[in-house]
C-alpha cells in the first residue's frame, strides 16, 4: 500500500520557520516532521510514499536526494504552488493506480494503529475512511453556576462528543472522482458529498494526535521528543 503526503501548503502560521522552506521540513528533534510521519507509516509496513509538493518543493526534493537511506521509496511530485488539497490528490491519481492508498497531511503526528485503520476501512467498505480524534480546547475552561459563581476550572479539557479530522485517511481511487478542480479543498465539497452519499467512514482514535500549526505546537512537540515522551514514536 502507498501513502500520499500533502506537503505543498504555505504554512503561514509558522512565521519565520516557513519563510524559505515548506512546513513539513520544520524539524523536531533534529529531523523534519515529515521524517517522523514517514517513520509512523513504516512502522506499520508502509514504505512507498508520494509526497505532494508545492511551496518550496525544491527543498523537499533536495532533502530526499541527500537524506540517509531509511529503507523507503519516496516520489516528490510537483502539484503546484496554489493547488488546493483535493487538487493535489487529483494530480497524483495516476501514481496510485487502482489500489486503495493512505493519505495524511505533512504536519501532524499520532500513535494511530495504521494496521487497524486499514482493516477498519476494508470492513466498512466505504470509499474513504478518516481518522477522527477529540481535540482539546487550547485554553482553560470555566464553568459557572446559575448565580454566576465559578464552580469549576479545567485547563485545556478534551471536547466531548466532538470529533475532528486528524488526517490519516484510507482512500479508494474512485473517491477521487468526487474532485472537480485544482482549487477544491478535499475537506470541503468532496468530503461533504462522500458523507451525504454514505461513502465516508470514521475510525475513532482515542490516543495521541498533535498537529504542528504554530511555533507553539512545534515547541511542544520538541519538548516531548527531548523528554522522551513523544507518544507518536511507535518505531
């Protein structure tokens, strides 16, 4: 099975970190976060990767041209600097052929059991399976009584009954027929239509997941790696 990694966005919320390089090359523990993502897949027997490049794509090609041999095969494909996420998938359809494939974003890590995810996808028999996680509120949450007295405070609680897209998809090639243009985000019309037509399954993951969206996220991941508490390190 192949895995497609979306790695072409601008990463503007990372500030200076992405001024001259794509976000997937921002380092955690001296290695690009993209390296960590590929290691997660490799730990579950998936070592054939298609990296959808866009912004600063030459940096991605340069990295893999000079990186030590990790026992994986990586194709870096230029999918356009301004192409949206669904458009990037459509541009590599010829490389995934007729087999189901994994897909995720180049800025998120997790301890998802990818073997169980793939098995779940096969059992559900839908065109797409997304890994769903329960996010945490980034702030402390106050609970008030009827008299406006604070009765509880919880720092960064996990949201209950709300599940979000964490990436880590399994996709049947026929799902790419739902993409109409290069400027279409995968997370909007295609996924909404898949859901309406009962072709979207969800694999609920109650373990670790963290997206590197800001420098603060990067610092948190770096701290976990340095302290030996990096739960995404499943290899």
